[in-house]
C-alpha cells in the first residue's frame, strides 16, 4: 500500500503486513513505518458503510 511520508515528502510503498490498525477519537487509522526513513506514518480511514459516518464514500481522496 502507498502511504504519504511527510518526512520524505513523497509516497512510499509500505508492506501490507507492516500496517497496523488503530482508532483515534473513534476514527480508524492505519499505522505503518516508512521503509525509507523509519518514521511513523498514519492515515485516517473512512468509516465502513455500515457505520454512521456518511456511508459510501471512497476510502481515499
Ligand atoms: Zn519516510
């Protein structure tokens, strides 16, 4: 999966099994480590359609 690294200022490819999922303020986020600079990456995930957060929006902009 590609995630944006703010330190590298570019998208980096992160191995799927190095991505963990968590929640912040009730919102799901994906957490990973940049393979290039080893800084922490996180990315908000839209709620799944069966949750009450606007429904069927695309996962990523
Ligand atoms: Zn990086």
